[in-house]
């Protein structure tokens, strides 16, 4: 019944492991093998990435969150202010420390 309900083969196996999530369909083999990782943006209450994309984000955001528009706006306001009068020809990387 489960296979017919999903429109899949009757032989289906799902492994919700702690490291990877795997889905095996009889006759097709492994159709999904992704890291069991989700990147969740708590400020916006939404999922930003899952699987490999989320795993690749681990450890790359030293501030522990994804940047918001207000973060970039603060940098723009600084450069437009008198406080930036002596700043010339500089490049600002407003990434929160994100390493690519």
C-alpha cells in the first residue's frame, strides 16, 4: 500500500541515518543519498538549504547566522557618512566572515 500510495515501486527502503539519508527503490537502486543536514534561518523562520548545500555551509559562517539586508545597509550607511571621509579605494567584504 505504501508504494502504491506514493506512486513508487512496492519495494522501497528509507534510511534516516544520523549522517546521511538514503532512499532505495527496487529496480532503480539508490535514488537519494544526501547528508542529513538542514540550514535554518532563525531570524526569518525558514529553511535556507538542505543536504549537501547545507553541509557545505557548516563552519563557514563565524557569526552563526546568514546575513540580513540590515547588515549590508549598516556598511553602506558607514561609507556614506562623514566617518568614512578618510576611507579611499578600500574594498569591504560584508560577509560576516563567510569563507568561500
